[in-house]
C-alpha cells in the first residue's frame, strides 16, 4: 500500500517537471495543445510540423524514472479519460467512453444503503450528460446506457426522469451557519431519526459499515487494558466526590500521570489537581478515581462527548 501523501507528492513533482523542462520541449517541437490529468496526457499537433516519436524520445530522456508511452489516434478517433474525441469536417465531436472491461455496476436498488449513496452514481451520469458537448446521437446513446444501467441494478425505469426533475440549484445556505452530523446507516430507522433535523440548521450525512476496508482488514489484537486507549474520562475526588471530565488522544494512563505530576509539583495546569491542592484532598489511584466513559480516537466527536458529560455532571451538582 502506498502512503496517503504519495498522490499529492507525485502531482507536485509532475508540475515541477512541467514548469522546468516539459514546457521547453513543447515550444521546441511546436506542440499545438497540451492537456494533462493525473498521468494521462493529451497532445494536439500537426504531422507536417513535428515528429511525435521524437517528442516521445525527448520525454523519456527527461527523468530516468518516468516512462512515457504513446497511443495515437485511430481512424481520426482517440480516447482520453471518459470521452472519445473524433475529428470530422465540422471540427471535433465528443461522446462518452467506457472501457471494454466496464461492468456498469452501481449500488443496487435493494441494497441497505441510504438513497443519497444509491443515487450518487446516477446523478454523476446525469451531470456528465448535461456538461459534455455531445452530438445528438451520442447523447441518445448515453441515455440508453443509463436506462440499461438502471434496469440491471433493479431501479424503476422512470428513475432518470425523476432525477432530471430535481432542482439543479440548491437553496442558498441559511444566514445561520449550518452544522453537519454523521450517521451510520442501518436501515429505515436511520432515515426516521434524521428527519427530526429537517427543521433545524443541522444537516445530516450518512456512512456505512459495509466497506471493503472493514471486510478485508484482519482483527486487531485488543489492548491489554482500557487505560491503553484514548477518549473521554472522568476523575472523581476521593474525598468530596466532585467530578472532572476530560478528553485525551493519548492513552488514559499517560494522561493520568500528567495529572499526578501537576498535583505533585503544584503546577496548576490541571483543574482537577488544582481543586485537590486548594482543598487539601488526596489524589488516589488511577483504578479508584478514573472512569473511562468513551473510548474513541481524537476528533470532534470527543468534544461533543466531553461537553455532554460536563453538562450532565454540572446539572447534577457534581
């Protein structure tokens, strides 16, 4: 597996090569047009003004670790990304291109996924149909393909019409800043819950547990102790039983030792130890005074959980 930053770093490097050496080759060989997306490059040139094989040779001499290959147009047609470009007497014509290995499988209609996930692919097909400058024949062919995809994935055939009737422009955001909440989709119950937020400024998004990563990942060994995890915790004063709620992205035992050091050296960096020092209370052992309420990784969810328990104990007078 590659590092998550590999695609970003490779793009930075390719842009560096383009701005330092490739643009000189384009001028040298009188290339009419140069278009690149990721590792796909489209060139426009005139045969009588340049030798494309000489251009390929110069490209491969730029960097030893970069290997460029050549695919020329056939019968005045060439495929680039998801379109086929054709030359005719009127200029250039475009149509949607699908690889021979394309299966056109999308999330089936009867799958246990939220509707927003199921319609994402169809919405993409529809938007592509409207954005690309296709010929009337190519446009009708793509509509037929979309209808075929819907039928194969158990959607009702009028679904395309339903999608086309949706508003193309979303309403402007409310003056009050919107917030987002994420729900794990488990079925119609999730939709029932999220409907409660329709009249609020909270927008909802969905995620699922049936991902390839979770299916392929092996079971990891559980930590030896809950104190080796991170999340939200509570500390209880051994004498007055007042509670302190906190969160940590490190192991709970590491955070507890920091409280102990603050108490020992009277650093006053911890509100909990400051309470102990001011009231001349003892600190106690970790197993006795530390309660793990939620075990999660560092993130915004911890802020919400910490705030909830702080509010709960405050209302209870603790």
